């Protein structure tokens, strides 16, 4: 790391060389960071062949069982919000039947890695942990630390050898942001796009997810109160504001 910074400078110095005006490429200082990444036309026909990656996703749906752990380090309100994302994922997987999800509280990474649970919610990405073999969804909650500190953020974690399932999980998280951006509330879930990319059996998945949970603002208000104007990083990044944070990496402090 020291050699890299020595050779090319820090982000600001590199950024200055290109003289770009893209504000999303700036370091975030506490403004909204929830960004519904454009997904394209999910309902269009696709020619992707997922035959080699469908076993895990199809197995969960066939068995109608999802073990969703919630990290034991979570703050109480973040923990409850994370459990709601477990049920939102279940609604997307099982045609709206969110009760098919078994929420396992006080879970950890080892249970995800050894297959005891299928997905881990409430994951706080921290520098001291080893994340090898783990895939993280788009974050659904950011801490309010200053930019000079290590900003915390929480995601759904899956094993990275289950690429299709990991993508499905990420799309469900993004759906809650997409719904808020489009002013689609729980009662208007049928306005969510149909989806064909994961197969016809998941065509209504995003509608089922929002029908259960509502959009991100509805989820946030349920657990943190209706403080839409005071959400800090947990507001939508609507105007292309700063989107960069220093992503924590696993470092051997004894080296």
C-alpha cells in the first residue's frame, strides 16, 4: 500500500490529474450514499445460461427454506432492520411467503462459510475481519462516522461460490432503493418491474419483496422513525453527490 501511494499519490492527487467534474468521484463527508444502481430492463428476454449456477438458488426455492442469520454485533435497530431484509428476501424467493425464512439471531461468518446459514444479514464490514470467500450486497445502512474515521456500513453477505444467489440477494436490496426513488410504496408494489433474468419462477420477485417490506424509506421509518430529512448517508444519492469511502481491507497487523 505504501508503495502504491508513493508512486501515484492519494485519491485527491490522482483525481486532480484528470480534472474531472464528476462529484460522485469525491470522498463522501456524510451526505446520502444509497444509490439504486441502474439494472437495465429486467423483464426483457435474456440469453444468459445459468445452468451451472442454478443449483443453490433452485434448491432453496424447491425446499422452501432459507436460513438467514443476523450478525450478533448489530446495534438493536440495525439488527431489527436486518431481520426485515431477511424476510424481504424470503418474500422475493417464495412468492411473497416471507414466513418460509428461518431467522437465526446472533449468527457469525463461520456459520455462513460452513453452510449452517445461507445468508448473513447485519454484516458490518470491518478492517480486522477476514472476508475471503464472502460476497457483499449493496449496503443498506451506513454509520455516521466522519470521513477520516473508518465508516461502518451493513450489507447482506453470501458465499461467493454461489454467484447467482449472490446476485439475486443484491437485486432484492437494490429493489428497496429503486422503489423509494420511484415513489413506489408497499400498496403500489405492482408498479415494480417484472424480472426474467433469474427465470420465470422469479418473475414477480421484486413485486413480492416490496409488497412485504415497502420501499427503503418505509423500512427505515419502521425501525428508526420517520426522519427523512435527517438520514445522513442513509438518504438516496439523488443528485450525483459524493459516493466514495475508504473500503476496509483485511490487514495482518503483525507484519
